[in-house]
C-alpha cells in the first residue's frame, strides 16, 4: 500500500498543509521548519494503530500531551486533524481515506478525545463511507471517544489493511554513542527505540537465516564504502548481549577484528541504514541519513534508495527522506517532482512543491541541490556570529 496524500490541520508547525507523496519523497527545510514534525505524523499514526501497547491516549502522552501537538497558531479551530489517502500504488486512484480529528475534552480530566473519525473506500470517482463518528453511542458513553476505531480490532475489521500498513511504519535515527557506550549509559529506553539504543537486539530478533542473508547483502555494500573492510559478524557474549564485529584486512589474522565500540560513527550509521533498507517493505522514514557519512557515499544514497524502493516489482517500498545535504541532493537520480520544501510562513510552516519553472530546470539537467536547496537556506546565515 502507498500513502498518496496527507492533509494536516493544527499539527505542530503546520497550521494547514495538504500535499501529495510519491514512492520516494524528499523533504527539505531549514532548521526548525518542521522536517522532524512532518515525519512524526506517520509515527503518531503508527503508535495509534499498533496492536500492542499503542492507542490514541498513549501516542499523545508519549509526545507530552495535546498542547505540545497543537500548532501554536491554532485559535478559532483548535482541533488537530489528520487525513491520509492510501492507494495500492502511486499509479492507481482506488484505495482508502482515513480521517482523524482530536481535541481536549473540556470537562473533568480534560482528556484528549476523538472529535471526528472516518474511513472511506475509494474506487475511481466513487467514495463509499465505511463509518463516520461520533455517533449516538459515542455521545451516550464518552469513554468511547478516548479511543479510535483504528486501535480497536472489533471495529477495524473492514479496513484492517489500513491498520496493518500504519503499524508497519519504520523509523530509526541512530545515535552511535547509544550503541558504543550502552553499558555505561543505561537508563530508560524510549518507546519504539527511535535512536537505536536497542538496535542490536532488534537485529537479533530476526530469524537466523534471514539475518545471515541480510548481512551478506550489507557486507557487499560495506566493502565498497569502507577501506580494507573484509567481513561483518554478529555474536552473543557470555552475558547474553549481542555485538557487531567487523574484520579488516591485516597481516595478522586477529589484529583486524573490531567490535561496535571501536567502529566509527559513520560505519555504525551506515550499517543501521543498510539494515533498515532491507528490513521490511512498509513505509520507511529516513531522517538526515547523511549524518557522519563520507561525502562521496552521501552522493550515492539516492541511487541506493531508489534501487531498494524498486526491488519488489509488485509493490515498491515507499520512503520519506528529510535532508539538507548538498551532496545528497546533487544526485541526478532524485525525481524533482518528489521534493517538498518547507518554508516559514506568517503562521507556522507551509509545504511548497516545485514550481513549473523549477521543474523545467530539473528536467533540463540541473540538480535539486542547484535549484531547490538554496531556497531553504536562512537568508541571514552569512551574518551568523557571536558578539
């Protein structure tokens, strides 16, 4: 399944936003324009839909409450609303529409509740309503409005395809130090492990044969990216903790072996990125994949991402990538029509698609780095100084 369009109202930076998505969508923007907040829409829906330990209340609580989700510019219409359009592929018009609006209860504990929710089945120009709420039972028992139908198995039977797709959204923004110094850092692990604190345990949960097959693919890619790299290992120590190891060419057989605490930040991030690209076929959210990587490797990422997206001929894997890397965006493999630009507006952030002139320049051989990236840079960056 494919998310073809998303409409937001009062979500974090976005007072209003309506944009289409492609197989691979690149999101550009200066700092604090909302790139991470845009990705979090899909993570939020995943957290609502996931079968265990999820749900609306927890998804909102994990983000600090409704006040932190609501756009600061929301005044007359304070509800937060998200509408998602699903299609079997980017070329088809049929599919689903899911809509959710949430608000504060306004009385008692002032809980977040469902202001409205609905699902429609779309076939060409026809739109069939599956359900729309609130309905009389919701008004008679307000507890029902503390949950979405998305999270209730007895209510989502007709549209479980949507639930399964949202539950399969993948995000990982690996922080290498959490793996290198995990024994010393300890502490609480965030839900869904977004920063890779338990990345090695995540790898270990994959069946052995599948894991070995993936490591072989990753080894081949690493051999072209890391000097003198000879092989990748994955083993448990005596305490049961899992460790990555890498072999490097060396005149002494055992001298070229390193564990993950000796890896460079770039090597760890590259392994995690490769793992994500071969792990599953659901929507993949990549936040600034260029961090810590060599510039020439960064230039090749769009080509690699496109190949992975096309690997399954029956169902392309959809990806959303946030970046402001000139090296990455200089790659001609990027389809300019799949680029969204985030710009600050008078109230919040707006999403801008390439104009006709910009598309023309891109089709004539100019790169996204040349045409679109300069437009997201802060205009006063050259005046940056400490007085």
